[in-house]
C-alpha cells in the first residue's frame, strides 16, 4: 500500500509540474482581432503622417486611406509578400490588404491595426503572416492585443462562424458576374466611380498569378438612403468599447475570375467582433437589417442585379 501511495504521489507531482507548461502552450495559441500600437495625446493628422512614414520605412506599400467619420482615419497597405500569400488560396485576396487606424476618443489618440495572424487563420491563408505581425509591431508598436476577452485559437478561427445558422468564411455574397475577369474589373470600376448608392472605391490590389482583384470601399448612406449600410452607423453600434476597432473598416469587394463577391457581413463583423452579443444594447440585434442592406448596396454599386 505504501508503494502504491508513493507512485500516486509521484504521478501527482509530475502532473502539477506539467500544468503551468500546458497552460503556457495554450495561452500562446490564443489570438485577438486587433493590436493597440500606441495611445496618448496628439493630433490625428500628425499621427497619420507618422504612421504612413513608419509603414513605408518598413517596406509596406500604401494603397489608400480615408476618414470614415470624424476623428477616425484608416490607412490601407500591402506588400509583395502579402500578395504572394494571398494568391495561394481561394478568396486569399482578402488577406492582402492590411489596415491601421488612428482614432481620437476625447483626449486619447489610439493607433491600432488588424492582427495579421488572427486574420490569416480566419481567412484560411496558407501562411500565418507571423513576419508581417512582427514587422508591424516593430514599425508601429505593440501595447496589447484586444477585441476579445479570451481570444480565439487557430483551430477556432479556421472554422469560424458566430453561431448555428450564420455564415462561414466561404459563404460570400454573390454580387454580380460578367463575361470575363477583364470585363468584371471594368464594370466594377465604372460603377464604383459613379458613387450612385454611396459606395466609393478607396483602393485596388491585384493579386499576382491569378485573376483576382480586391477593392476597398467606403459606404456612406446618401440622404434618404438606408442607414443600415452606412459605415458610421454600424460602428456606432458595435464599436463601443474603450479601445476602438476602427481598422475593421473599410469593407472589401473582390473580383475573382468573372465573379464579383464580398464577405458576408454576418461573418466579417462577427470575426472582427467575436464577443458581440446577439441581443441587448450594442448587439447584432441592433444591426439586424445591415447584412441585407450591405448586400443590396454592394450589388448595385458593382452593377449587379437584385
């Protein structure tokens, strides 16, 4: 009996010794959608200039920027490595465009960016973009990751959907189709230039080695239009936390072959704001009409038919 007791005690000691190691491994495998680069006093325009200089200094190519609403500025960038990774998987182009934002909240100036590794898993890329994540931390800084209390594992992100009945990454909006890739590009750019429904082109990234282009678009409801498709309105509902997820914007439209598609809002919003509640204040319930409003606006904006 004494021998059995000693064996049990030894096993228990070994298990307790391994517990911290197991917890450490598990913690290292958890990611959050946004990274806070810095915060403090400052001027939006001046900080945007600093951010752009830091990005170009780190070898990134600036492709566009805009102010979705007052005291918020988003800069979109890419590089050859990101475009190369994007070329290897279906809808990989969504990973080519990286985003950083400068947001002023009272006297607090926040610089934040989308976590490349988090989105690499969510967008099913064949590279976790660890090099990009490291480069941005060096160029812009890293105070903390945010946007989810517990974070999500690689396994959770690669099969992500918010809940039963809601869309996965591949469940895209089918906005339009044309006779060819070139025809689709031409039609999309012509229609976006008209800005007839409040959807305006901000940038275009062509993915090398395949017929795929990504267009960033701003969405601003015209007078008398549907507020549920509007960038500012949507963010007023779900971007309510102290640290702002402004680099959620802008939305993207993709030309892939002869098709024009976009990520479904019920996937795109949920993966950027995984802790968003289904019911109550600042919940999906408050933007229930938005997925359909966005589909309609984007469809019309690229020349599709309802």
